């Protein structure tokens, strides 16, 4: 099977490329800039303009759509860009489009999530048989968030927010399995092995880094806070990932924090 991966140069993309290749797929990867790789065919395509999309989807059986722009032009890239991709894929006769989304896009009122939900709807309404995988947060995302906060002094956070970090390599394996299984015509969810309160996650992070930064508790107000504390970002769906937050911390910072 020949598969195009959009956003292939990103964090999740590198795992997806490796997994699809290991599974014996022929892989084409797209980025906005030229890249070279020995066992992947790189092509240039931009979702914001549509440039290169028709060429990128020509001759592929399936598309794994990861590209996203959370920090600007999100509507242009994630919603309208997904529409451009879906239409190009339909015109090229692509048999399956797999879209990566996030657990909570339908519950948690964050502008980025509103765009991801709209992109899911574009995929579902489009001409290509489809699947959506909603994953929970990658541990690297939580790690970056805490590190950014700690640079300013104390770590700020709502102690009771629930998170369920999931390893991006395991998400890549789920995506590859979905490619192999064919279109679901629906949404599946995939989360990490443990649901953690924010203060538990911060405690483990501080121990792993030997940090003395205190956690300065804030209560996130309104519906956003209510959804985050009520589990808007977590899922009971099975199976779950295996690698824990402690595994990530041990691999990243050393030590013996595992499980
Ligand atoms: N981070 C998380 O915790 C998490 C959790 C669940 C789901 N997800 C989803 O997983 C996906 C990948 O996340 P990630 O953390 O791997 O993101 P990432 O590292 O930021 O990668 C996203 C990629 O999108 C590409 N991109 C941005 N603007 C583009 C445009 N105009 N046209 C074409 N490509 C564009 C970029 O590739 P180039 O710069 O090479 O063009 C970038 O490498 C996203 O859809 C995200 O919503 C993330």
C-alpha cells in the first residue's frame, strides 16, 4: 500500500513514518519545505495555499493527515487546508483518509480544539472514506508546558485538571493499524495508561528534574475549568497505551522514576 503522510516532519510524523515503513508500506511524506530521506519520498505541499497537494495525493491509496498549525492561521491550515486536502484526495481516487484529532475537541472550549472539531467534520463530509483517531496529550506537550511555566518562576496550574499522556510512538502504531484495517467511517479514541491529576504530574516532573519550583495553584474559571477538571481531556477507551508519564520522565531526565 502507498501512503501519504502530511505533517510528516513533526513530532508525531517521525514516529508515523518509521512505523509505516516497518509495516512494509511505501511512504510518501509531505512538508512545506524540501527534505530528503533514503526510504521515504518527500514532497512539498502547503495546506494554507493548496500548492503541491494535487501532486502529493496522486498515486497513493491512503492519506494519514497530521499537519496542523495550532499557533496561528489555524482556520486557514487546519479547516480550509483539510478541505483542500480532502477534495484533492477525492479527485485523485484515494481510498482512505485517516485524520489525527484530540480527545476533548467536542467538550473542551479551546479555540484550537474548535478548529480540530471542524476539521473532523470536513473529513467526515468529504468524498474519501475516512477514519478519525482522537488521541490524548503527548507527554512532550505536557513537559514543554511545564518547562515554559517554570521559566517564569513557579509552575502555575489547576491541581485538579485531569490528563492522560500517551506516547506518540504508540499513537503512530494505532494510526498504522487503522491504515491497514481500512476506513472506519467513525471516530476512535486512544489514551495513555494512566489518568493523572495535574498536581501528581507536576510532582513527578519536579522530582525527575530535581526542580524546586513550587506549584502555584490556580483555579481555571468557567466552563473551560469545569471540563478540564471533569475529565474532558481523558478517555476510558480501550485498549490504552502502555508507556507512562514516569517512563517519559525517566527517558528524558534519567533516574528511576518508572511507573
Ligand atoms: N501534541 C499533542 O499532544 C497532540 C495530541 C493529540 C493529537 N495531536 C495532533 O497530532 C498532529 C501532529 O502533532 P505534532 O505534535 O506532531 O505537531 P507538530 O510537531 O507541530 O507537526 C505538525 C506539522 O504540521 C505541518 N504544517 C504546519 N503548517 C502547515 C501547512 N500550512 N501546510 C502543510 N503542513 C503544515 C508542519 O510541517 P512542516 O513545517 O514540515 O511543513 C509541522 O511539522 C496534530 O494534528 C495535532 O493536533 C497532537
